[in-house]
C-alpha cells in the first residue's frame, strides 16, 4: 500500500510495517492527530519513534501566549513601517547572537524565534515580489542546512497551530523563494496531505519560481501514481510546465501518443499551447531536465512507427490508435518541425496505408 495515500485516508495500520526513516516525514502530523484527538491506537503505533516525544513537547506549549507574542511583534513592526520594521522583531534584536540563542533555547523560546524570523522572511518576499524583482531573502536560520530537519518538524506544527497568522498560500509562496525550498515545502506537503492540489496550484502560479515548481512537482509525483496523474492534468489545465506533463507521461505510462492525442482533441487553445511549448523544451537530457525534445521525439517516433507499416496477415486492426497517430502526424509533427527534423518523420509517414491510418485531419 502507498504510505502517502494511506495516511491521507487515515489507514494507520500501514505504520506497523514501516521504518522510522519512512514515517519520519509524517510524524508531526501523526503526533498532532494522536495528541489532539486522543487517538490511542495511533499513539501506540508511533510512540517507539524517538522524535515523537520532542514533537509532543512543542504540541503542549502555551500556544495562546506565543500567539500574543506574535501579534504584539507584528503590531510593533507595523508602527515602524516607515522606517525599518525589522527592528521590531525578536530575531533582529538578537542580531549575530541569533543562531547561538536558537541552539540553546527551550521549546517555547525556540518557537518564538522561528516565527519571528519566518515573518521577517515573509515580509522580505512580499516586498521583493511587489517590486517585481530584487535579491531573495537571506536567513541564518532558513539558509543553513543544519536546521532543515528541525524546521521540517516545527513549520508544520506552527502552520497547524496558527493557521490565521500563517496563511498556507503565503507560507508556500515564501518558502518557494528560498534556496532551501524543496525540503521545507515537502515537510508541509507530507503533513498537510489534504492540501496537495492547493500546493501544486500555488507553485504553478508563481512566475518567479518556475524552477522550484518544476522540481517540486516532480518530487510530489513520486508520492503516488494517483498524484502523478493529477499533476499532469493540472499542468495541462493551466497550460504550464509542459515538460513536467510529458515527463510524467513517459515515466508512468509510456504512452505519449495517447496523451498528446488527448490534448489535440480537447480544444484549439490547448493545441496552440502544445505547438508553442514543444520547441521550447531543452534540446537534450541534462541536469535539471525532466523531459527534452530528444526524449519526446524518440518516444513519438517509436509510437508512430507501427502505423507506417503494413499490418501482418490476420492481425486485428486497432482503429483508435491509427486515428490518434494520424492526428499527431498532421496537427503536431508538421507544425513543430524543429522537434522532428528529416528524415525520421518522413520515413515514418512515407507509406501510410488504408489499413493503418484513419483519414488525416488537415493541418491547422
């Protein structure tokens, strides 16, 4: 059974046979449910993991006092808006002593310091995007890999405890602007599995974080085949990141012909998007590339080759796939010529027969 989907559906029995490394990304969520709902069955399944006791320490903090601290700090920063609002934050006041103080703080003070620094980073990202550019935020806490594991535990707990102060959309868009985006975003996702579609949509709509969206969607698709299919549909619906949609098709179904033909049959705007986006794919596979022109060309040529040949005697013709092949040939390959330089497409299309092709559509 798939761990992500089982936890999403609250099928706790799957935890019995899983290692600590497998369950660890989900422990803030699982501990919170066991604690808040007094779920004895779930608690018995997770209590052997050492991290659970530490999570419970943070769950049992006086959350109202921390919220009051946050509201007071935000009010002071608002009053300093015309000068330097950062001066009103705890993290600013600690200055160079912030990291040392964070390392030795108790759970309550550590949570206050984390939230103070997080709001400073959120303010920076908000101003940067309002100015349509600028240098990304620098944070001694969020930029240091040594803190990523701790932050992966604390951020989901904070987001769950103070949802009004830490709006999910603002939190995701802020983390996407950080150099450490992926581990922190994945920690949010594994602890808010019901927000999967919302996170994917937020990432796709961030114009300054396309590389983060591409990397995250690829990682999110690894959680389950069901999620991979939903991400591919979302990319098509939003007409963004065609390389991710094509790459997921090649990785999970290997039926690129069916996917491309499905797009061609949908509407003219999607066809135009496909034609425009295909030549913009990287020419060949490389670092950070999820789907290249070479991979698309190879997969489609392989899928189309059978329809340029005479079927063997006695073979049962599949009427749907030849029709799909015809549509792809006429409406895509002839237009996106850079993807299909001669002689490969010409040799494939050189000898169509009545037995293998449905009546072709006229190129748009």
